[in-house]
C-alpha cells in the first residue's frame, strides 16, 4: 500500500464537463482518480486507499456538483 501524508491532500482537476467532474487525488505516494457523474451525482474513486481523506474528497466533489459550484484547478487541504 502506498504511503499517505497524514496532514495533506491535493486535488488536481482532470476534467469538468457537463456530464462529469474528475480530479486526481494525491497524498504522500498515494494517488487516485475521483469522479462525480453530474447527472446522477454518483461518486466513484479508483486508486490507492486514501483512508481518512476519502470523505473529504467525496464530500468536496459531490457537494460542489449538487450546489452547482465551480471548483479551482487545484485544491490543497491540510489537517493539524
């Protein structure tokens, strides 16, 4: 299993179309792709297990779609 940085996660926009919003999630050496289908609001994640960050990533992307908010190209979130 890849190492997770316990204090920080970075999200980088891959694409944001009318149908889906997709960001890469990186923490330490852990990486994955988070996707939200904008028509159904279904969230999916493919990649390393980001453990405690999974709720942050899911909530950030899903809630932004539900509220019709635009997200920046890069999001960095820290703990501690």
